[in-house]
C-alpha cells in the first residue's frame, strides 16, 4: 500500500503506471476528506465570494454610464473587467445596455 504522503506527491505515477487497486483506496479517502472539509467550510460561509464592486461603486458606474462614458473606461477606472461591470449592474437590477 502507498502512503498518503507518497500518493500526494506521485499521484500521476500511482494512478497511471501502477496497479489501480493501490491508488483507489487512497484517492477515495482523500476525496472524501476534501469534500467533507469543503462542505463544512461552505456551510460556515468560508467560500462565499464577495462582490468586487460595492453598492456605491455600482451607483457611480451607473451615473458614469448615464453620462456616456464607455464601459471599458469605467472598468479600467474601477480596476475590474468589463464583465464584472456587467455582472454588478445585473446584480443590482440596473440596465446593462
């Protein structure tokens, strides 16, 4: 049997060059551990991604759009992508066009 540490370092060789029966029990154990800890962290709110733009930022963006500024320039000013600008406006229920 391969140790967990050895498996973690050499998983590609263990899976593809050796007997799968050695790798599968460790893979299953590690997979269950990761899934369990991830589920616990998600339940505690550790994996909730915070919006890059605040509500105030979105209001300012909408005002700039109303004044005719291009979305590309606005995105550069707020140091985010254009898609982030679109997503933030959509999240606030504001027009994207």
